[in-house]
C-alpha cells in the first residue's frame, strides 16, 4: 500500500511538505521518500526508486491524482504490477496504511513539520520494533520469507472462514447497505470513521469481489464485497434515489472501442441506444485489469 503523508507546512528548506509512504501488507515493512509536490512526475520518480529496491506484485492506494496518472499506470502495467484504487467509499480497505500514518504522527508527537532525518529515524525504529499483530519486527518479517509465507497462509485461512459464512455470498437482486467513510477534521488532522448508508441498493451483478449496485434511477457503482452489508428484502428502508458519481446502469455489452481516447461504446440493460464509457470507468478499482466484458468483446474482434 502507498499514500502521501501530508507534512505540516515546512518552515525550513530542509523540510518537505510531503512524504511518499509505502508499507508491505504482509510484513508491515515501511519505506518513505520525501517529495516536494503532489505532481504525477514526483510520484513516478519515487515509485521508480521504491521498485528498484523492493519486489512488488500489487500496489494499493487511494484515488490520489498522481497515483492514477497515465504515466504511472502505464509503467506499472509494463512491469506487470497489479493496481487497486480505492475511492472514499471503500477507503477502509487502506486501514493498514492509515494506521501506519497515525503511528508516524504519534511517534513525532508534535504539530510541527517532520524533517527527513526525524522521519528516517521514526521509520527505522518502527521497522525494528515488534509488531503486535505479527509477533515479529517488520524487518524480521521482510528478511525471512518463511515468516511471511506463514502469515499469508494464516490470512488465507481467516479469509476463507469469512467467505464460507452463510451470508457472505451475494446474488443479483439482493438488498445491501454500503459502508462508507465519514471524514472529520480535528486539530488539522484528518480523521475517518465508518458509517452505513441510510438507504439500500440492489445488487445488479456479481463478479468475484466486484459487486455492481444500483440506485432507484438506474445509476450504478462498482464496490467490493467488504463494502456491502446484506439486509432482508422486507426492510422498511427505501432504495437510494441515485449514485452521484455512478454510471448509467448495468452494461449489457461492449460494441466498439476507440483506442485514441480509450473509450468504449456500450449498451446498457435498461437504456436505449449507445453510450460511451471510459476504460477507467469500465475497470473501476482495478485500472490495469481487463474485465470479462472486455474479454468477451475482444474475442469477437479476432
């Protein structure tokens, strides 16, 4: 996982307004790089430095513009590194790095900017302190693949237990409420807490962990299974009127593709005519993963 750490406004040239923070989901080993701006070019540079020193198969982040730029996504695609972008709706999936950033602030213990030297010391101390959920230091986990493999196996067992629960699997037509993040500001620090939507949504389609939910006006949004809370259809709640940033509905099929502007010509299930949808919107959280709809379309083109 990676994110931008917002430093307090620097007062000296030696201080940086941002740090690009990385943390290994399995080992909790952290790396941090100072950056001057939030530009995509800076994110590309620090990503390049990180990938030279670390093996990585997948990068998870929020929808920071620098992380979703064409330059960054194309480079990661060439390197065969999977990308997952979580918006504010499913930001809870970034809880590991959110907690780590809070740890940095707690260790700094001051409302003043963190210098590069101080940040490096904090990261070094963190990597060499026993992590309560691991029983080892992040450095030990990072340097001993057996420890990491054991952690992965245990995580898979826990996830299998969750997925095998009676009410875990969702089906078309199910009613769900969505878990979302409510952001508040206190003492110049951003805090998040989970809330649940007042209205329900109807599950339109299920593709493994991709759940398409719809509102009353037919607008849709792709979310993760962990964003959904299954509720009885006898609920007294009403269906949400719309999804503000959602699509027009459930896409039935793709009929054409324009590679110049990366747009698909599509047919929606309940809307007459043709519509144009960007590749980014088709793929939602996973901008570098081809979807079943795309695979079906390109098979007809060969």
